[in-house]
């Protein structure tokens, strides 16, 4: 039953992608719709989601006491990113290296990760899942966005440039910082603002997945070939990343449940927002869409295997 619940969590994601695909096929959505959806997610719903998640899931004491447990998520993501840089240098076209590195490293820790962890381990897993989410989110909306924007020629490779600094100050990372500040300063938002953040934040998942479905409609399926870089992305998401987490746990012992949650989070498919950011920065968003969809479908079969192994 637990494995069935986990599979159903991922099947709901796949269904939303299919809805976006078929509505585009029927002419309800077009290119302008996808641009509007990408703007809404990046500038409105994701910042609201960041604020809502932090202010409702953490207290100051809980957040400060959990900071030492962040060692494994941050280290594992950093190591995974270094591996992605090395692999992309040898196996990925230059104009796709940024999106490859980001997809290799960043996992879908909220929209798939949290529901799957709840299905597998119960609500006790939520704080641990959110800890991995903190590290994953910080990486994606700083280094990840910078690398993706570099693919589209929006920023220079110089990380200390003004253009790079502007790309790092994206609305989601601003919302992320505001959420942490509110928790640390123990500032309680009025109920109407919390509800507003929740309603806007709840738009993130459906809009992101509908966008992927819209983009997938424009992809020529006859040209889809699982090339070397595609295989490497599968290995990165489903094997290399969780193995790094397990290896680090040998040197940084953590509670059993926390380790299981971290491994599951590390083994999630590619973060759905990668395609939207690639679209916003004129990167290869079709490539991102294909790999997000394929890894999401594959996760429905791979996560149950991890569940059996972790038992």
C-alpha cells in the first residue's frame, strides 16, 4: 500500500503534464500562454510558496537546531554539481552545459519529493524533507539560474559580474530570504497574508506542469533520442546523487529516518522549474522539458525500488 501511494503521487504529476499537452493540442494554449505561465511561476507563485513554506513549517528553534543537519544536503549537492561540471565538459554541447549541470544536480524536492516522503514515512518526514529542500532551492535559484542564463547568453561566465548578481537576485530567492528572515526574527504574518501566500504558492505546481505539457506538445517525438547526456542525467538523478548522500552519512552520522528522507529527496526527478527558467532566459527549454518528463515518468518505477532497498 505504501509503495502504491508513492507511485500515485508521481502519476498525478504525470497526469497534469498530459493535461497541458492535450489542451495545447486542442488549441486552448499557445506560445503566449506558456510565456505568461513561466512569468507567473517565477515572479509570483514561487516567491509566495517560499514565504508560506518557511513561515508555516519552521519555528526559530526548529530551524536553528536543524542547521547542523544541513551539512549533508549542502555537501551532497555541491559534490553532485562538481561531478556535473566534469561530465558536461566531455559529453555535453557548450550551449547546453548550464541546463545539464542544473538538471543533474537539482531535484524535484517539493512537488514530488514531499508527497512521496509522506507516503513512505509519514508526516514525521516533513521537517527532514524541508531541510533538503532548503539546500536544493538555494542551489537552484542561485548557481542553477546563473548557469541556465549563461546558456542563453543572458550573463557572462564571470560569476562576479553585475549581470550575474542581478540574475541571482531572482524573485524566488528573494522570497526564500524573506521566509528565513521572518522565521529567525519570529515575525508572524497576518492570517490574510499567510492565506494569500498559500493560494498563490499553490499555483506553482499546476502552472509548472501545464507549462511542461505545453512545451512537450511542440517537441518532435521522432527526434527524441536518449543521447549520452540524457543517460548521464538519469544516472545523476537516480544513482549518483543518492549514493553521495549515503556515502556522506558514513562520515556525518544522522538519524535513520533523516537519512532515508535525504536519500529519497536526492533520488527525485529533475526539478520542473528548470524548463521555465530555461524559457525565461532563452536557454534550451525543449531539452529541459523532455528530460524532466522522462525522469518524472521513470521515477514512478525507480522510487519503489528505493523503498524496498531502504526497508
